[in-house]
C-alpha cells in the first residue's frame, strides 16, 4: 500500500514543485540557450523500474558529444567538457530539477536509487542488478547522499593515474548496491522524508554526516 501512497505523493509534489520553480527554471533555460552550445535539455536512456529503459531529463551541462570525448561517461571535477553554466548547475544540483517531469510522468520517484546508463548498470554485481530497481529510481536517494562527492573521488583517482572505471566497478558500485538494498529493506514514509531533508541539508553542508546519525544501521562507506 505504501507504493500506491508514494505514487500519489510523487504526483502532487512534482506538480506543485514544477509550478513553484517555474520562475527559476525559465531564466535557466534562457541562459542555457544563450551559452555553451545553445541547447537546453539533456535526454538520455537510463535503466528504470524493473530494469526497463526510459528517457531521463536534465538541464544540459556538458558538450553534446561528451560521451565520445576523453573521459567517456565519467565526469571529473572541473571537467573541460562542462559548459559555462554547467559547473554551477551541477554543483547546486539544479541540473537535476527537470527530472520532476519524469516523476510526474511516473518514470521516477522523489526518493529511490539513481537511474544509471546501461553500461554503468551492468557494473553492479549480478545480485544487485536483479533487485535494485524493484523500486522506482529517484531524484535523490541514500546512494546519492553518501556519494555526493563522487566527481571529486573520480578526480582524485584519475590524478593518481589509476583506472577510474575499475574504481567504479570494484568499489563504488558494489557499495552503492548494498546501501540501496538497505533502503528497500527500510522503505517507508518516515525514511523517505528523512532522505529528502538530509539531501537538502548536505547541499548546504557537504561535509555533514547527518545520514549516519539518522540511519545508524546504514552500511558505512569504506573509503
């Protein structure tokens, strides 16, 4: 029953948010049109609920041909492929706001595991692939909070001359899978409200460890 209630909340919250945020989103759309390569939306196929594909919406923050340029699908801090407005939009997470459209449509939920590209999804251990999207992917989630410094981590690995994709495959994704399985075991209205509050809090206070204070049995990040 909670999933039905959650879907109703997603429709109401995303609909209201789109109306309230319109005065912010419209100037951003104009700014993107006038800078970078002049395109506003970034749409990409991602793995969603029950491992079915869907198109995710974001504000464009990188050059159109970024996946085919040096760096591939991984983005580092101060990546040269990021557009003039892209750095601010990514750091503030404003680039993710168009996913409110995905939530309203039913592709996503406010809280859940982040939707990945197929090539990234397949780096999850098999047991994680089978269950991680038994809930709808989310705008935010436990994994997003714990790895809010992901671009910086990848930059550090790259600067050390190490294989960034191996770091994702062997360290980040296995742990992300474990915390998202933890989320499914603890999914509830209270948990989701806490995740939303913590998300807002760590955007303002990136070093804060509130997530571990509120979820004491959450697996600790090993690095």
